[in-house]
C-alpha cells in the first residue's frame, strides 16, 4: 500500500512528541551508550566519554534509525545497535570537527580539546570511531559494515574540499551541496540504508528510505548553516556567526555573493576563504538578511524537505513514517 499523504508539509510539533514512537528504543540506546562510556578504566578517557556520550543531545540519528527500522519491520534489538553505532560515529566526528574548525564550544559546553587538550581530543575521537565500528560489527551484516566504511570515507573526503567562489554562484552551490552531502547527509542516510538491510526489504523500499535520509540530511545541514547567521546563541548552543568567523563559504553566503553587485566589506573576503573579523560579524549578518540571502538559503532547504517527504510517500503510511514526516518539518523549522 502506497500513500501520497506524506508529501504535504505537516504541522510543527515538539521534538519529544515526534519521537514518542521511538521512546522505548531510545531508552535502550541510552543504556548502550552508558555502557560504552563506562567501558574504559582510564580516568581521562572515561571522563571524556561521559562528557561526549552523556552530554545534552537530541539523539536525532538514533531516532531516525529506530523509526526507519520500525517502519520497515526490522528487529528492535538490531536497530538499537545500529542506532547506538550511528550516534557514537556522529560523536566521534564532532570531537574531531571541533579540532579542525578550532571551535571552542559544542552544545553549550567547552569542546573536548578546550576542556582537556588537543591530544586527548584526537585520541578520544579515535576511540569513539573504534567503538562505533564495534557496535556495527555486532550486527554481523557485512553489507552494513561496508556502508559504514563508505560513509566514513565520504565524510573524511569532505574535509579536504572546501567550497570556493570564483564568480560563478552555480558552481559554488554545486561544491557546497557536494560537501554537505558527504559530511552530513551521508551520516543520516547511513542508518536508513542499514535499516533496510536489517529488514531485508525490496529494492524499491530500500531506495526510498535511503533517498529520505539523504534529503533530510541535506535539509538539516542547510538549516544549520542558516541558523549560524539567523539563530540565537542561547538556543543553538554555539556562537552565532561562527561560520563567518571561520571563513566558511556556506549557502547563505553563496546566495549573498550571487545577489550583491558590490559585496559589503565584511563579506568581501569570504569569496576567497578569508574569515570575517569578530567585530564585523553583526554587520555581515545584517547584510545577508537585507540581501534576501538567508531567505533564499531557507528555500533551498525547503526543496530538500519536499524531496524527503516525497521519498516517504513511496513507503507505507505507518506511525513510524508519519513521525519521520514530522521530523522533516522540525528539521527545517527549528531554532536550534
């Protein structure tokens, strides 16, 4: 049975309500994460694992794995391992990303390399990657292990290619979208693809759930990049304008450069990767808003949200997939 009722945007709901169908599975995931954090008898590593795996988090990736698997009919015990593995992998990438990006905070707390040292952060990130691999290996599904490895390769490659702007906005958008597909969307698509393997679904259903995960990941990252210039620091848990200070060429900036005949001084250097000085960030954000660049970036995110809903419409109309449709609305309308 197929339904097109999921193609229309659904009302915005509280995240806790959206994730209610996965509540039992998420509790089991937390237990697995607690076990992972407690596994080390090395005091420093133990403290870092507690901070990273036990800190405030939405647990969106585990929830997506659980809901996708529920909708496809996979065994919950397998889904719990998959969900926990996806979350630990995500946590590992964040620890290393904060070093690469020289970020001071994560989720409103000092980043690991700030709270401890860069050496501790690198080693802890490595440990987390190994822990994620162990969880995935317990599923005893070679196909999922391959998917897991492919995802890590894609995420790693993304860090070697930063988008650049040479006067061609279309080319810059293509570079940007390719980067976030590898860096963010691949990790959200991973548990969706793997859930299809666990449920042993046909090719059509496997493609639909993968397409959903990819499109949701794209919409989610674009929204993140919009919130960096249009969010509120107390809500996002990180300083607004962090991407601007890092010289990152994100979609709002690309949309601005496409529209501005003469870019404002605070934003002019971004085309070449030069960071915006801290004292100029507020003026840069105002220029992005005034040019309609933030609105244009949101519109691109909405296009990917529509793709995610269209992918869900190729699947049966179940409570789990309805929850994922609500998650699409949340992902593109959140304030943090």
